[in-house]
């Protein structure tokens, strides 16, 4: 059950991140600063790549090398503050401008959930020490 829930959250966050990256490249290039667009594209791409690595680890068990697992650990730890930052920034912008972007709050909470569930799955996969 945990594996399926992690998969659903990973697919959701990766899909949202892919949409945000495409929107940033197509629409925001004309409207926003280059640094803001670059940050959105880099973080969105990182979320998509971590999602792919998470799904690969969950379903194929082919990520046995310690280096890939370390990347996944660090990435999952990074998703938690990224999700929190997304929620806080969205709430701040909503209070300042009055424009509530509920999808961004849902995506931020999903990022936190994906990071925590990935960490939990990685913890469960650790070999038992004798």
C-alpha cells in the first residue's frame, strides 16, 4: 500500500513539475525575469528526475548501487523543504496579492509527502545488520 501511495504522489508531483517547466519555458519567458524562469525550470527538472529515480527504485529494485541510493536519499531530503517553501511562498503571495493558487499549495504538500514517503521506503529497503 505504501509503495502504491508513493507511486501516485510521485507521478502527481512529476506531472505538475513537468507542466510548470513547460509553462515557464513557453509563457514566462516573455513575462518574468530570466533568473526566476531558470530557477523554476531547474527545480522542476530536478523534481521530474527524482520522480523517475524514485519510480525506478520502487518498481524495479535495480537501484542497488550505493551512489544511486545516496542521490535518492539527498533528493528526498531536499523535496521536503522545497515543498514547504512552495507552500509558504504561495501563502505569502496570496496574502499580498489576494490571488490564491490552491494547486501550488497542493503541489507543495505533495512534494513534502513524496519526500517523506521516499525516505520511508528507502529506510525499509536497508539491509538488516547482523
